C-alpha cells in the first residue's frame, strides 16, 4: 500500500480510508478530500485489486429538522420576485438562510469551485447534482455523486421538481421554492430591483459561487 496520501492531489484510480475502508474512485484532476466522507478519518491508501475486499460506506441524508425546515419555509414565504429558488443555510454561520435564484439552463451543485451552489464539505462530491431547466419545468439529476441525491427522503437518479421539494446532497438540505405572487422585498442573487428579498434580513447568494452551509 502507498504511504498516507491525505491532503494531496492524486492520480486517477481508487483509494480507501485506512480507518473505515470507504472506497473513492477519482478521475483526472480530482483531489482526495481533507477528511473521509464515511468516518472523518484523515489517512488514505491506494486501493489494490489484490487487497482484501473493501466496504463502501455511503452517507445517508440527515434526518429532517422541523425547526430548521420551518425557518427556511418562512424565508420562502417572503420571496417576492416570481421565479424558481433554492433556499438553504449558509456555511459561514450555519444559521442565516441563503437564497439562490435558479435562472440558468444548468445549475451545478457540488464541492467544485466551478459549482453554482457550492458546499465545501467532504460529504458533497465535486460534481454532486444538476438542476436542469426543460420545457416542462426543472429537474434535479444525480451528477455521479458518491453519496447520492435525495428528494423528500428518497434517493433519485433524476426527478422533476415541485414547489416545496427538499433536496439532500451529502449533509446539506436545499428547499426548492416556486413563487408567482409579489410580496415583501428581500435581496436575492439574480433578481432585479423589482424582485428582491427583504433588506438586510437574509443572506444573499453570489454568482461567484461562495461556500454555503449545511442543513445537517
């Protein structure tokens, strides 16, 4: 086996956590996570086809938190500009809700710096999920993630989104909201002056895809 590889860029191939045996397959330019998604361990070794059988551990979505869900729904109720939104908690404080206006044909969710909605968390794959706009509405797709994409507690490969759906990626939850009515004004990324969420009350997402935080 190779020496400890944590915190390094790795070539393509399979690597396992020395503590729990979590198996990861990396593609070109992927980096090993800072911590194992399965147990939080810090040490990895290259997997060998001659080694003993490895156990792949997947992280289930966190159980619903009624208080947290109620807070996010209250933010959704304040949305004024008609459109499709993702509402979730910011990573910088874990409390302030963030709102992302889904306005593009493709919205990428993941750990990559190129993601439109980014979670800097080892339970989230670099390319975890895609929100795709189609003539009949928005769909969420699993973008070859390790831990899967869950909608309302059920694992999916793809699914059409409906108002009120809850999407789980790793240890994070996002609430999908569709709004048509005009209510109070709150600042929202991607909305013009007519459609913003209420000043200074809630966090504002950024097109540069900052880190956002988890609904664990």
